[in-house]
C-alpha cells in the first residue's frame, strides 16, 4: 500500500473512531456497538500494515489497545452499570506500556545502531 493510500486509510479510521464515540456520547447503543467492529478491525489492520517500521508498529499497537479499552468502557456503560471501567484501564495501560517500550527501549537502541 502506498504511503498516500495508507494515510487516507488512517484518516478514514479516525472517522470510524469518531463515529463510534459519537454514538457512545449520544447513547445510541446499537449503533455504538456496531461501530466497534470496523473501528477495531481498521486499527488492527493498520497496525499489521505498519509492522515493518518499529515507530509505526508501537504507536499503532498503542492506538489499538486504546480503542479496545474505549470499546470495553462503552459496553460497560451501556449494559453493565459502568462496571467494566477497571478492564478498560488494563487496555489503556497496555497502550502506555507499548509506548514506553518504544521510547525507552526500541528507539534508543535504533539510534545507537545508526551511529
């Protein structure tokens, strides 16, 4: 996939994410639940497409984790009296760990290798 096409796909993914969150905000349960599938699928697909570049891989893993946590939180609010929020925190934390691994492990190692 060309860089331009990938950027367009990433931008479309943002549209999906915003639609999902808008459904959540408006308390449109069916639509919100429906929007989880394409939003997460696009996030994982973009992660797969960017896997050869460590910066893209780790950032997209963090985004995918964030969206999963976001979806779990939404489901919990819609159907389980917001009792899923602790599970969401796990996904959010995993996303932060991906970024920490990249910025404090992978990136410094790549910079040293370039010298």
